[in-house]
């Protein structure tokens, strides 16, 4: 996933705002992406590239776990 390149800093410094934008785009795709929803939750929870917002993080984790993504289920504990 391209967003991972921005998150990890491929060819330079990490660009977390760009990574978040790509995760959001991947999650909005008609086939959806459970991992992208989970990553949005992480970004909101930790304030990475976006303003920290625990309520949004919980919402994204909940959406991802509804799709069966195990890591989101653990994050909601």
C-alpha cells in the first residue's frame, strides 16, 4: 500500500498527513479496506498526521472490527 511508504518515510522523512489521506481513501473505496480503517484509528488515537481524537479512533476501530479485523478487536479492549 502506498500509504505505508509515506508512513515509513520512503525516500525521505515520513509524511504522516499524506499517509493518513491515503488510508482514508483506501477505506472509502467500494471494496473497503479493514486495515485502512484500523490505521485511521491508530492515527487518531496517537495524533499522527491528524489532531488527536479518541472518539474518532474508537469509531474507526469499531468500523474495522465490524469487518472482522482482529487487531481492531484488540484495540477496543
